[in-house]
């Protein structure tokens, strides 16, 4: 399954966009003075966004756990599962750090704004440059995965085409053999029909001869009958040879 069709990458992209928006709003929140009403409103929005993203990451983690029970069924391996677990862990840490910083900032007074700002930066644990590098690494991993899946799909399609070609050749051969057998059966049937006609013709001739012999024997004397029997025996032998041995 390609990353464009994999539900994990679809949800991952949505969550990553939400995290990017969350961090952008967080940086805006840092620049707002503590005595401004906008910061209170933005704080509520940030906390709500953190809750929503954390819920999505938890649901994605559950899906990864389900896939981990039988990775081959979902067309992935252990390395891919581990990469997905690392991403959800990193996303959860990013959201958790923003949430901690916002909650801590809401609890301090105006005089502690500077120190809280430093603490927020420390809680983030990940400088902007490192975040960009991490994002680039995710993008590279996604591109590599998409390319590998594309190559695998192309290889499968090529193998299927080759198998279909071989199957077509085999079916053609079977068709030729079947046609040859059909023609041979027709030829054998014709031979059997011809032999049957010859047998019928020979049987009719023997019946005619037997009738003639019976008529002659009634009219001939004993000596003539004996000669007639000998003649008929010789004639029968000749006919037998002609019919069955030629």
C-alpha cells in the first residue's frame, strides 16, 4: 500500500499540520504581553488545540498497536512500526511541552514573565533549527517510503504481466492439443463408419450366397451336394481372406 493510500500517513499529515499551527500560535502567544486580554483568549485556544492533538495521537497509537499484532497483514514490517511509534512519541512530546509552557505561563505573574519565557523555551527542548531538521528528516523518510512502495508495486505488476503471458501461452497450447484430439476422433469415427458399412455389405452378400446354396442343394444329388459343399467351403475361405486379411 502506498503512503498516499495508507491511513497512517493521511492522519499523520493532518496531525503534523495541527502541530505546525500549534507551534506558530505558541510563538505568537510568547510575543504577547501578559497584561493583554488577547493572551488569555489565545491561551484557551492553545490548551484546546493541545487536547485535540493529544487525542488524535492517542488514537493513532492505538491503530499502530493493532497493526503491530500482525504487521504482514497490513503490508508493513517491524522497522516501519518502530518509525511510526517514534513519530507519535515525538509528536506527543512536542504537544506536551507546549501545553506545559502555556499552563506555567498562565500561573505566573507579570514580574515573572521573562523567567517563564526562558522556561518555556527550555521545555520545548527542540530549537527551531532542530525542528526544521526533524521535519526534513520526516519528509525524506516519507519520500523514501513512497519510492520503495512505488518500486514494489511496479515489480508486482511486471511479475503479474509475465505470469499472464505464460498462462496465455499455456492455454494456447492446450487449445491446439484439444483441436488435434478432436480431429483425430473425427477421423476414427469415419473409419468406424466405413468399416460398419463394409460389414453390412459383406453380411448381405453372405446371406444371398447362403440362400443360393440352399436352393442349389435342394436340386442337386448327394454327390453334387458334396461337391457343392466343398465349393462353398473354398468360396468361404476366399471371401474370408478377401474381407479380413486384405
